[in-house]
């Protein structure tokens, strides 16, 4: 079936987010572009991932219209589809409210690159606050991600990764959270010293080529 493989992959990484504590309950969402199609598979709204079968996952167009499936797509679908429209090189998106990345989003603070390999997705900029689920939030995130950021936070909300593969977007969500936690504790210890700028640039180059994860 056309969408089956992508549905299986999205469900696999959504469950991994749950198991590894990146997502609590249903507070997050995971999606992937269907290869060669103008279509995206996304987690449904408000249903625990570990109770789903792959065929339950909604398939939507790049403009968030339902193509297949009986369940309501995630309320953050407009944010996911806006990223896929703006970034042809993005094929996987993971959004979570993981603790330390969210703390930085509340502080409106960029998460700096602290140490490799968790810094592969840093620096992580912060998108200005907009109401969750709104077109304005979608615009804010697309603008903040720009042409080459692989991750950003959303002020007072959480983090989002947008990568060439869903596997990388999942790994990115882990890395951003780990980097944010290290940054938080060094900040608490009194001085937050990031990596030198040339090291950050080299790590970004490697991450963009898919080498870092
Ligand atoms: Zn959210």
C-alpha cells in the first residue's frame, strides 16, 4: 500500500518519543513526507500512540487537507505542512515539549552548542510565541528555521526538529534536549560556555550532510 511504509515509520518514532520520555501522553507530534508524493503522514490528535496501528495514522496534503484515514490529524498539522512546503529537503518532523528545551523556549534563549555530539543541531534559535495550532505559529516556525536550521524552539511551548529523514529528526529531538539540559546545568553552575564558533560551524556542516547522527 502506498502509505503503509511511511505510516509504520511515523508510528515507530512516535512510540520511541513516548518510551524515551521526549513526549508525555499525547503532547507532541511526529510526521514524515510520503516519498515522491505531495502527502504527509502525521500522528493523530489526542490518541495515545501505543494504542494505534500504522493504518490508523492520518495522511494529509501539503496544505493539511485529509487524504486518507478516519482519525483527526494532530492540531499542529499546519505547522508540519508549512515546513514541508517551505523546505523540500525536509522529510521528517518531530515536535515535543521535552523539559529542558521547553525551559529555554520559556526563557526565549537560544540553545548554544555545548559539546559534541549533542550539539549537532545547535545553535537552536527560538521562534516568537504564537497560539499552538495556529497558522501564525506555522509562519513563525518556518521563518525561524529559515533555509538551513534543523531545529528550533517555540517560545513558551517546546521544540521542533525538521530534517532530511525522520530518523534524523528523532535523533535531533534527543540531541536538542540533551544539549539544552547540559546548557541549563552549566548556567545553574554559574557560567555557560559554548563551543568555539569554528567548531559549531564544522558540526553544522557535518549535521547538514547527515554525518553527525
Ligand atoms: Zn506542542
